[in-house]
C-alpha cells in the first residue's frame, strides 16, 4: 500500500533558475513522511534523490507517494515519488533509524512500528 500526501509548492521554493531548488525536494519528502509516520521517533541515516523533471510553478500542490521497501531490526527503507499531476518529477529514497529519545541512540523497532510499516511494505 502507498500513502499519498499533498505538499504545497511555495513561491520561495523557486531558486534563481526559476525552478524548485534541489534541496526542497527533501523537505517535501520529510514533511510528507511526518504526516505519514508522526508517531515514530526516528532519524534519517541516508537520503538520495533522482531529479527527473523540474517544477517551474509555485502556488501549486505536488503529490508525494510513500511506501516501505525494507524493514530491518532498527531501520527501514522508504521510497517516495513526487508528482506534479501525472508527471513524476523526482524519486527519493531514505533509510530511517528508530531512536530512543532518552538515550539518543538507535533502538529496535517495536511491534506496533513493525505492524505499521508492514502495511506499506512493497517489494519488487
């Protein structure tokens, strides 16, 4: 199953080249991920972005599709597609690590987190 979240493209997301700045795509993924999994205490261990097509307009919404591709002991991998209408404009991959807010160190995923993640697990 995939989760979809709409992210607003602000005019100030556009850079001097007249398109959305590359770093902003990670912000769209982050904001969508928070809506999707706000209950998780996690950090990003890895992030990569494939830029496919530019976004030239502000004051629009893009869709961010999210799904899980791997679940480990304390980490999980998430894939995202950012779409402007029917056009895929970027693909993002992150590895998230569950952390203890008390110790600030990684910790194993608990049963409820695994259950949640498994609902969104899609393997190729």
